[in-house]
């Protein structure tokens, strides 16, 4: 019997304008590691996704990613300093403490993909069923 194991899981993220989205994600803080066949592999530390040269409005408008970070305020400052809203038309929300224990802000990329960038809320104590 073989033991099942996994190496990595990545989502495919759509791009309305592939070249623009590649620049956006580099400016957001990801490094492009490879590209071929209309797919670019982006990573930030151990976190990665595949940007695809494919766009369908219904898919992009419903694609949601969650990036768990060590310091949400540092990421929010970086997004502001990089002027992603002004340069790419990205929508950016203020940092908000959510009732489920994540302190986050949202970035909507040029294709409409929603990114929740957040950290575990310090001192959060879950209420109710947790397991």
C-alpha cells in the first residue's frame, strides 16, 4: 500500500490583461518563478499560485484568494506605497478585524479577483464549536 502525500496546492487565477496582471502581482509582492503556455507561476515564500492568460468575467468576479501573512499592516503599507489602486485601478479596503479571528484587508486585482490578505488576530479566542 502506498502512502498518499502532497507537495503543493496552487489555484489558477485568471487575468483579463495577462501582461498587466503579471506586473500587478510583481508589485504586490510576488516573484514570478516561471512561465510557459500562457501560465505564470508566482510565489511569495512558500505561497504560490498560477496566473493564467485566460479570462471569463463570471470566473474572475467569483475567484477569491486568501493570503495569510505575519504582519497585515506591513502588507497594507506596501500596497499603499506601491500605489496599486492608482497604478492598476485595484480596489483596496481598510484593515478590518473580522469576527472569525482574522485581521485583514481586501485587494481586488485588475481582472476582478478578490484577495483577502490577513493575519491571525492576536488574542482571538474562538467561540462555539471548533473541532
